[in-house]
């Protein structure tokens, strides 16, 4: 018997990494035991918009699955939490196409647009990494909020320096999407 442990974003349910093990852990383990202080993420395949940043362990959670196939592309999978009789269970779900999720500059942060009108509020998390000419690379800025019901747009505010930022948006139920945002 094998078990699959998925590391996912606590806010949005996006699966970010997976580990196949011979057996499930005997007791609950903190996510930091699996990823240390943070899980490094890197976008591959797009030389025009390279992105690399670390998601802090306190923004992550882990779920265990027996006999679950390892997802060929974790970025297109999510973890859904269900409660039945006070017991929490998890299931892997396929996320909708995220090509329509966009991130654009706003006056003091970024605007996230979702293509479909949601019927309920959708949690959103945006990772921003400022492009710098030479090290050290500053820590990423993490913005979280929601796309309110019956609108397709959410503005996530923070005090950001002017310049070019790599932005990666995670919206619950949608494949993550990255872009560059120039704040002037």
C-alpha cells in the first residue's frame, strides 16, 4: 500500500507538491517537517517571465490519500476539504482552466480578474516577487482576499515599490496563472 501526501495552499486549496510514501504518518505532522520554513516555487517553461519565490510553511497544509495516483501536473489539481460527522476528509479535484485569470497593476497593489461570475466568494492568494538586477532578492509579498460573490474582480492592496513584479495568482477552483505587473 502507498500513500500520497499533497502539500497545498491553505487559503485556496491549490496542490503545490506531492510525496509518495510507503505508509501514511502515524501521527499528525507539521507541514514544516516536510518543507522546512517554506516551499520553493518556480515557474518553468516561460523564459520571458521567469518566477521563483518561497511560500512560507504557515500558508500551507498537507493531506494524505491512500491509493491515489500521483497527479501528473499538480498545478492543475486542488485539494478539497470535506467534513462528515465532524471528521475531516480530503479529495483531489481537477481545477478549471486558469488561462482567463489575470493579474494587473492597481494603484496600491494588484487587481485579479476571474473569467466566470462566481456564485460564492472565491479565496484568492497572489504571490509577488520584485525583479532586481542583482542579489539579494527580496522576500515575496503575499496578498490574500477574495473575489466577492457576483463580481469577477478583486483588488488586493499593499504598499509596493515602483518597478517590475512577477505576479502569480491562485484563485480557488482555477489553475494558477502568472504574469508580470509593472507598477509606476
